[in-house]
């Protein structure tokens, strides 16, 4: 009987921290199974990628196609029942026990305070392997906020996907898009191009003068401007 190593996560986006867990599973001689969570939540800054997009990223980076989907539930009992239905007979859950992930929850009418969800596996006699938290400061929130700055934490095939989504979110929430005009440092520019080379620059034009800026420099200025406009 095949013994599976299971990774459960949101993968918003899939990054090298997730990759390291999969590498550990393979090194342990187990077959990886990926379970993507929060598949039913509305798209937002925190959840910019659909379940299908996340699965595609994982397959591109790892070649793994054994991927299952797990929606969120209001009840921990319902969530865990669904999770158990996805688990093979012989499996080990690979996870981190991060302090920031601990929370209060109720399961089987018992209230748990400041516990990791790994407690649910313990209560149900499901095998787990606790992995040390990496010394590499990989933070999905930082990657979503600025994939250009943190691109070293993304697989080469995943980075363009994350970057394109980043630009889509900027357009949707801040109106930052090619052809738009912006006041930057009291000068009005037209955004002419997003240079999709490894440097990822924005080309802006003021009159006959063309200026090229690192993307993050301009984006941060425009975000700040957008925030200030919303206050007035």
C-alpha cells in the first residue's frame, strides 16, 4: 500500500517554503499529496489566486498532479470531516507548528484555546511529522505585496504567474495600468509600458521625456497617492 506524505495549505502563492516540504516527503520515500485549502473564499488581496491557478502553479513547479481541493467551513467539525474524506488510508501529514497559526476553535463540542490545527490529527490518531520552521524568512503576505522584491522565494515558472496576478490586482484595486496617467512627484506621467524582463521596470512619459523606474518604486508611490486620495 502506498504511503502518502500530505501537505495542506492555501498556497497563495506556492513558494519555495512549500517546495521544501515536498522535497522532504520525497526524501522520506513517500508519495506527495497536495491538499489546497480555502478553495471557496472570494478573491481578494489575501486570496488573489483561484484554486485552479494554485494547482497549476504547484504542477508547474513540481510536476505533481495528485492535488485535491478543500473548501472552508464555518464549523471545524465539518472542515475536518471533509479533510478526512480526502486522506488516503496510509498517510502522514507534514506540517509546521507556527505560533501565528494558533487559534481558538471548537471541535466535537470541546473548546480549544490557542491551539494548532494539528491538534485535530492528534485527536483522530492521524500520523503527523512536525517540520522545523525554516530560517529563511519566507512570508506569503510579503510575496503577494511585492513579488518583485521577493522573487527569490518563487520557482522560475511560478514567478511570471504571480507577477501577472500582481499587476491585475494593481489594476483592479488601484487603477494602475498601461495607458493611465499619474501624478508622481508633482509631474504628470503616462504609463507607457511594463517591461517584462527580469528587471521589471515601468516606462513613464512626461511630454517628450521618457523615464524608466524600478516597478516597486513607482507602485509604492502610486499606492500611497491612492491611499491619500481616499482620505480626502
